C-alpha cells in the first residue's frame, strides 16, 4: 500500500449540501431556510448585537472614561527596590527588565519615592517624581529622565 492509494472509509466523507436545486434534492423550495421570518429573507444575517430593532445592550449601558490610544503604559519602580544594585551602577530599563522589576519590554519606567535609597546610583528612567529625584540626589546619586 502506498500513500497515493489511501482512501477514507466508505461513508465517512459527506458531499456538500446543494440548496435550492429542486424538490427532489430534499433541499429545494425554501432552501433549508424555513418559511417566512427574518432569517428566511434575503440580506444575510444581521450584525452581532442586533436585537430586532430594540436598542442594543452596548448602546443602553452608560459609557465611562476614555483610554487614549497614544498613551504609553508605564511600569512603576520604587526607590526601596533599587537598593539591590551595587553602589555607583547605572540602572536603566534593560537592567530592570533582566532583574525582574519590570515585566514587559518596551514599557516606560516611572520612578516613585516610596522607601529610601541607601547608596548613590545613576538611574535612567522615562519619568520620575520630584520627591524621588530629591531623595536620589540627597545620597549624591543622579536621575536621568529619557524621552518618552
């Protein structure tokens, strides 16, 4: 037996339903659409969420808020989390990603002032709070804010 000689078992493959091809086919006259009603008419199925002319659910519910498509998602880093790095090291988004403090590549990083920093670091982030910058500079560190 060869691959070219393989055939499906008898009766396992069914021919496609040819509707509207006469009464003798079993699918003639109404072409399996039943008689009358919206689904029997031409024009295809109605759009998703159509409720027969009643106001659809997504239009009845109140709308709240706005999410701008251009807003960049930010990962938040606290000062207390940066004590794990050596004194004088440069902390940038790539290092934060490798260390597990930032989860998604390409997200912006924002530095917040929760906790205390114990030794000087050079921190490169996309945004930083004023209080965080003051705390880093108080231990003679440096915060570089990169473009978004």
